[in-house]
């Protein structure tokens, strides 16, 4: 367009900047509330990736409802009436404020956790979230009916502003909001932000209602042809793939690679970034460049996906790059197929529906259909069908496909029949490399490229890491794996139970060592020291343990003792009580063993006061830390359940979080008397005989602590290092940074 053309354009009667600011603000509120509600609700269900996936599926569904509302509102011919209706809807949704978690649905359900979570989210935040979500398509539609009608300016670029607001809010929460504000301050602040946004929206509505009459009364559609059903189906498919992959790569990384708090932020941030790039007026990555890089990333990801012991930073880079470029490819294809602005809201409605389809598949169907995270490689391969290239396939591409498939077929034969020593390993990886290069060379023809990626994925999976996983199970709370390894010094096999990447217990299979607690619970560890000391008492003991694992502490019980496990996952109870898997709670236990299902803090609260001689809180070794179990209020509850001379043990070992400092501060603030121990295993101990361990013991009186003060292995605590966590304030980012600083002292 020439400068003269631009000069002849009439000025818009409503400032385009006001549209952009309104869209930006609504998106910021939408994405600020998601981690905030997660902080309120998710710890009650263990905080696993499935909990996050279900929450994302809910928010995607609420987004669809909001987009549906925006589309229906476009049936009203007058923009003035639309504006009045939307402001009224925002005010009605404000009745759900201040932001809080509803108690109408009772306590969390371990039997139907998805339904409970969806219900709580719907009642607590559903209405404000859906109405806020409607702002982006609605404001763009008003832009099309006013500014676009007057000047020809493209309304779709506002979607980039919307996602920029979402991205900044998402990154601001763990970096600034959570460390600096209490939970009440966050909820009140968000509620105030909502009220301020209503005023901003009312201002825009006022200006829009005063826009030129011709623009206000112009029909919303009719001049442009309506989208066809094949077009709508393509929109849905192109939106569903990135949505599914976002959840799939998050689950894969946290289950099979390594888990750490806030890892879910990275895929979601990349997902939003692809929208910003794709919908911007001048994308920084062209569609042609995206297709080239996406092909390279996908074949690399398919080849290395099963090799979970490979270099962690390299794995993260390849997985996230493949996801980012695939999502960008799909979103750029969506933009290329966008309709005339007259059908803008319908476009966003179907795009939102695709997001729901992808999210619901991962959150609800995949855990039922698969015993592992198979949805991620499955959708990654299917995404290749979204590439262009349906033309005739040249003979050389067929030949390349055959060569690649032959190399992929030979590789697992060599690996499985001839072994994987150094020389053969080079041969196997060389064959996989040939298959990878062949797949990349035929990338311009979608069907053969898809076939090459599928064959490569199957071959790599057949070779994979040769971990002796005997069985794998999947529930709402994550993936559990039972594996075995030889233990020569324990004269047999060692059976292990892992949840994602975290070891939850082990048991020797030789009867000579079968009833010896191992790993965190060995007699040499702090937990084992307390049990060894307390069972010397003549009286029967009443013991509570939050977190079951393999049930190793049951081996310490004597006739007359009573041990109650508080566990949130029914699958863990089933495995720990079945002697075919682990026998600590059956063959080894001498006392009575009970099980209470549900969130530990809620179920412990129902126990009688002064009931326990020992109370073990063992819920922090996983990477999804239930921070609500490590607050001053929670600690006071634990101490109230102890007998006057009882001992509380808090297991604080964690790969990514420094939990000792907040735990020491919490014990002091709760009125307890505490000691701490950092245990290192003996250098000559067999693998998993014992493990490194951080543990805090807390008592109601100094007299109960005296025997441990006399033991030189226990040290005095320092409750002044950090601020104690409360139900209103926790700081997981700070705990993660403190742990990083211990590993890398050069950090500021």
C-alpha cells in the first residue's frame, strides 16, 4: 500500500490502542488467575501433571464457552447493544468474587478426582473466566465493525496482543506475584483487577456505542461467504494438535525425563508465543522456515524420545523445540486459513473447540487408554499430517523412504539379538541416524514423511533405554512403574517402585533381606533412627504415616502396634498391599496396618487429638510438592495429633527444592521443639541399602526431644533463615532458587 493510499484513509472514530489495551488486560487477568487457582486447589489433589492437565482442560472448556457467547452476541446487529450486554455480563460474573475455592462440593475425592476438580473450578471461577475469555474475540469483532470498517485495519493482530498479555501474566506469577504476595493478597488483587477491567471495558463500550452509525448498524456477516464444514474441521484439527502436544510434552518431561516445579510454565509459554508469532502482522519466523525447522526437530525428537537417560538439557531442548515448531506450524496454517473478519468470532469458536478436543484427549482419555505417556509420540507423529505436500510422490522419495525404513528395521534386530556393546551401539545409532536423515529428506511430501516418522519412532522405542520395567500403571495421579535390578550384595533382585522420575521405595527379593527397610527408611537414615529408638519402648505404639510408597516403615511394627497410612492414590494402596508386588505391609508387618484414602491434611484432621506416638510426614520427595502440608497451620495440626511425648518426623529430601529452611521456620512458628539431620549414606553401602536424606523431627516438649539431642547425628535448627510458610504464603520459587544456589554458589 502506498503512502498516498494511507493518507487518504479516514481516521478511526475509536482509537485502535484502546482495543489493544482492553484485549491485553483481559488476557493478563485470564492467565494470572490460572496459576492462582492452581495454588488454591491443586495441592489438595497431589499436584501431579494429571491434575494440571485436567485444570487446563477445564480452562479450555471455559474458553470455549466464552467464545461461544461472543459468537452468539454477534447475532445482535447493534454494536451498542452488544457492548451493554457484555458489560452487564461482566458485572453479573463479579458476583463470584472475591476469588476463593468453593466448599459446596465438600472435600477432594480420590475416587473421582477429575469430577471433583472440574466441579470446584466451575463453581469457583467458571463465570468470571468465561466472560473474560470472551473479550478477545468480542473486541476483535467490534474492531472489525468499527475500525476495520472505517480504515481497513486488520483485526486479527489483536489476537497477538491478547496472547502477549497472557504470556507476560504467566511468567510474572512464579517470578514476582507468588514470592512477593500472600495468597489472600493475590486473590484480593485479582478481584480488584477484575473490577478495574470492567471499568476499562465500559469505557471501550462507551466509545464503540458512539462510533459512526454506519459502522454500528452494519451486519456482522453476509457479504463474505460462510465457512464450509471441511474448513471448520481443518480449524479444529489444527487447533487440537498444539493443545494436545502442550499437555503431552509437559507430562512426558515430568514423567520420563526429569521433573521440577514450574516446568509446566515452559510449554505453556511457548504455546502462547506461537500465537503471538503466527497472528502478528509481520511474523518473525516465516511459514517456510517453520516447516524446514519443524521437520528437523520432529525427526530428532522421534529418534531420541525413548532414550530417557540421555543428556537432560539436550532432551529438554529437542522436546521443547519440536513442540514449539509444530505448534507454530499449526497456528500459522490456521492464520493462513482465517476467514473474512465478518466470520471472526466463528473462527475463534472452532479454534477454541479444537483446543478443548486436544486437551480433553490428554486429560481424560489418555490416562484410561494408555498405561504410559503414549499420547505424546502419537500426536507428534500425527502432526506431520498437518504439513503441506499432497502432490505426486517422486520415485526418489519412495526409494529414500524404503532405505530409511530398512535402516530403522535393522537397528532393533542388531540391538536385541547382538547386544549393545560399544561397537554395536555405534552401529545401531548409525542406522537410526540413516533413518532420521532419510525422513528429513522427504519432508516435502506429507504422507511419506509421516510414514518415515512412524517407522523411526517404532524403531527407537524398540531399542530405547533397556530399563528392566516389569509393570507400569497409570492413574489420575500419575504413572507408577515397578522395575527390578540385580543386587549381588543382597543376594538377589531388588524391586523398586517409581512415580514418574522419583523413587518411592525398594524391597529386596531374597527372604534374608526382604523385611529390611531400604532407601529412605533404612535403620541408618534419620527416619529409621527414630523408629529404631521408639520401638524399644515396652508399650505398643500408635503410628501415622502420610505417604505410603512401598510401605517400608510397616516392617518396624511389632505385635500390638498400630500403623495408619494416609494416602491419596488408590493405586499405590493396591500395589503396596499386594504381596505379588511388595510385601512390607503384609509379610513383614507385625502390627495392625490401616489405610485412610484422601488428602492427608483433611483426613489427619479427623483423627483424635493426642493419638500418635510417631507421625511421619513423607510427602515432599516427589517433584509436585503439596506445599499446604508444610505450613504453620498444618504443623500445628500435626502436633495436636501427637501424644505429649510423641515425635513428628518430616521427610524433606527433594532434588529441586530446599525445604529445610521453611520447615525449620514453620516448626518454630507452630510452637514445636525441633532438630534436623542431613544424612549421607556410607560409601561402602550397596545400592539403595540406604540413601541421602534430610529430615526434621518436632516434638511438643523438650523432654520428648532429649534422647535425640543426646545423639550427635541431630543438630539444632535455625528458624531465622527464611519466612515461615503459612496457608496464606508459600514460596516455592524461592525454595527452588535456594537449592540452585547450593549447587551453584556463584548465583547472586
